[in-house]
C-alpha cells in the first residue's frame, strides 16, 4: 500500500479510482498525562506524552483508512490530508482522508 | 500576600527554566537543521525530476510544545495593550521547525521531500485553566531514487 500526499505516483499509471477513503479517531487525554502537562505548563518545553498520544492516534486513523482502501481493492492512497478538530474540552478528533486508487 | 508570592515564584521559575529550555532547543534545532541541509524540502506537488524514482512514501513529524508561565503572563500583558506577542512567536517557530526536523528524520535516505504541509492545532483550548500548548504537525511525501 503506497500512501502519499501528492496527486500521482511518478512513473506509475492509475488504473481505477475508488473515491475518498477516510479514517478518524477521537482521543481523550489521560489524567496522569494531564498532571504532567500541568507541571510543564509552568516550566515550558515539550509535552512528550501528548506528542506520543497524538502520534499514536494518527497512526490508528491511518490504519483505519488503509483498511477501508484495502477492502475496496485499492493498492494506493493519493492526496492524503490530515485534519484535527477539538470535539469537546479534553478530546480531539484526528481525521485523515485520501483518494483510493489502483495503480499499475 | 501568599497569592502574590506564589505567582511571583511561578513567574521566576517559568522565566528561568523556560529561557534555558528555549535556548537549548534552538541550539539543537540549528544543529539538526545543518545535518539535514542536503535534503531539498519543497512545497511543490511534483518532483523536480520525474525520472529514476524508485518509490514514494508519506512521512510525518509532530510535536507538542507548552508555553511557560512567564510567557503566558507576558502574552496576557500584550493582550491588554495589543501588538506583537513575541513570546508566542518563538514558541510557534520552535514547534514548526521541530516538526519539520522530525519529518526529515522520518524520511531517512530520501533524495527529496515534496509537498510539505504544516498544520497547527491548539490542544485543550476550550477547557478551563487551559493549557497554552500547541501541536504542530508536518507531513510530506519523500521521494526515493534509484541508485
């Protein structure tokens, strides 16, 4: 499965389109993680826990998108975009979408 | 009285640790930016030379950085008088450069990185006692060429 955010894959031809595929996760924060974040809030610096949390969530969203593409019979996802929105206080949605295609 | 002492202590702590952290971070950013200087990173959608491409891959990098107490206080002051909030400018600059650097680390061995997109989101902005932290997320396509 080739995933890219450009509109075509160089030197490969697109055989068929399957339309938009997407994946999303909504993640809430962890109390323990929040406590550390509160401390960091005084001293500044990177919030490693949050970096990891968001990274994992994004990977999960990508996994869901990949699964959808695979079930359609695609072997590549082009023009992938990410978007983040905060649903409620303390929870955020990570959304990823792209176009599933079959390439030669 | 005690309240004022607590606030002043937090301000002092924030100022000292915050500026040390920022200085070290900028130092590390500059060092690593030099390390990855040889990989062209561009916002164009198409590779410079479409021949000889072995494969492409989505590469990502993200970072969450929190502002310190002192900077938040300075931002609050700026909010009253208006003008540039320089304390937040450096925070966002650091986050952006760090995210791009992590993306480049992810793209090890790539000959170029194209279609770089950056996205910022503030974490927990609607909650009470909100945390002044932002997430910066960078994604792009890495191009690997045939040897």
